């Protein structure tokens, strides 16, 4: 009635009351305590339309300066070519898969993966079956010689030769049990220790599957 007498539309009053109640409710529910103006807290949040602006605006009341960072940039959409190439400059355990069958070769190298792969590729290209067990498999079975780095999978990284010896033996035994390995020997590590690790891994996998 008072609003009408003063030529104020009732819905304007209702809107103002609702806004006041909402601000009071937010203030009572918020546990943040305004700090002194001299102490400003800085932070970052990913940017989401409308929501981020509101959070940024409300945070200023508590001397919290929030910077908004984009969630999608041109850089994030570009392929990470450098990282893909960088991984081949490390050393460790690797697996090379044949193009024409499920057979694979397990190896290790103290040099970088790319250098070691080129030696396998060269042995195939020059018909030197005696220089690579993988080359021997390809040449003996007349399989495709067109092998690239896409045929190589990195299984583990390590600079420690003892770890490389163990992991190489582990993966050779694992692949041989599946019937897909072209390695002639079982690696340099103690076979009993490797078999224990394989059995332990099976038990863990079975328990994880049941759960």
C-alpha cells in the first residue's frame, strides 16, 4: 500500500526484499571472515561463464583476488609432438610388434630407444638375421619389412641396469606364456624370482577382478 501511494510498483519492492534476504542468507552461511585491506589473498580458478564472474566478485569482499584462467586454449588443442619424440630419447625396456602376426620381441637398452630401434630396422632392411631376433623372425617368415617407431612400445623407463635386467626377463616370460614372444633366451635375471613376480601379479589381478 505504501509503495502504491509513492508511485512505486509492488514487484520492485518484492525484488528488493528478495535480494536483501538472499544476501543475508549468503552472509550467514559463509564461513569466510573479511581480512584487513592490507592482506590480500591471490588465487586462480578455471573460467566458466557467469559462475566465475560471480565468484570473483564475491571474493573481493573478503580481500581474495581470484584470477580466471581459460579451460580451453589453442595450445591445449595442438598435438604434443615434442613430448612424443622426447620419450624415444630415453632408455629402458621396449617391445617391438610384428606387422603380420601377434609375435613380439622384448628388449632393453642403456641408450635411447630410437637408436636401438634403428639397429633392428637396419638388420631387417639389410637381411642380417644374425644381428636381431626380431629381424630373424621377420626374415624367416617373409613378413613385412616396413617397421617404424609405431611398432615399438615402451614398457618401462630405467637407467638402472639391474632393474632393466629384471623387467626384461619379466616381460619375456610373460609374453612367452602367452605364446607370442620371439626371444630365444629368457633374459639375464634369475628365472625363479621372475616367476614369483609373475605369479604374484596374477594373484593381485585376480583379486582386483573379483572386487
